[in-house]
C-alpha cells in the first residue's frame, strides 16, 4: 500500500539518502514498510528499542507498529509537525515507552522501548498516516521522509549505526586520542 522513493532528500547525517514513503493512490489503509518474513527475535526479560528518523512530507504523522514486546500489536503515532508523541494503542499496558526527539531541519527520531514479556519473533512496521491515531488514509497520496531505522537491545535509542553488509554491535567511527595527541579515527 505504499511506494518508497530512494534518496529523495537530505538525511540527518547530511547525505542524500533519506527515503520518501508515499501512500499509494487508491489505497484507504495506511501505507507502510514492514520488517516481516523471518521477523525480529526478542528474548524474555531483555529491553529493546525500535527507532527511525522521520520528517514531515505532505502529512504530519508517522506510526510505529510492533508485536515484539507484548506479543500483541502496539502502535504509537508521532506528530512530525509538532514533535509530540500522539495516540498510543492500546492506551494501557506496562513496560512500553515512546519518545520523539527533535534533530533539527524538520527531522525527528521516533522510538518505542520495552522489555519483552516472552521470547518470540515478530514484526515492526513504519506507517505514513493522515491523522493521529488513525490507520485510514483517504487522501491516498500522503508522504513522509524516513531514514535510519534501527532495532537494538538497549533501553534508549543509541547513535545510529548503519548496517551495510553485516549486523553491527557497539561503537563505529569513533574518534580517539591519548594525552593531547592527534586524534585518529577508529571503528568497531
């Protein structure tokens, strides 16, 4: 129900690598990108953060929908115009927090964090939405910009680590120096 246009605008890191997520014409349910297939694994008792960078396009709302933390669908809407967390569904429940942080130039980092209540494999979806709390999209050409989706075992969203050919864990592109010496770059 969506179209992705690669390299459509400048990403938060200054490169032209952000994608445009557009609701396909004729569709009435929200367009989305979903990690499915084999899914994403979580382990009971461990804390995970799902995040993505997003920018307003012709519509103001991004939603993150997941079924990893509690095993049932949890969706949080994020207002890319005001920088506020919108509606959450279900509205009650424990062990899940949502956050949005302003990165400047219209970009926000939106995240959902929670401790898994069981070991399972599930999905994450990033949705372009017409309004807060709704999965109905009647204008059917709404769009937003997205970049840098990340799924990690952590209690907050860490610095974005791009995955190119294999999974990354830890630090990358770190600058270091000892006792006033010239700093040199290092990577994990």
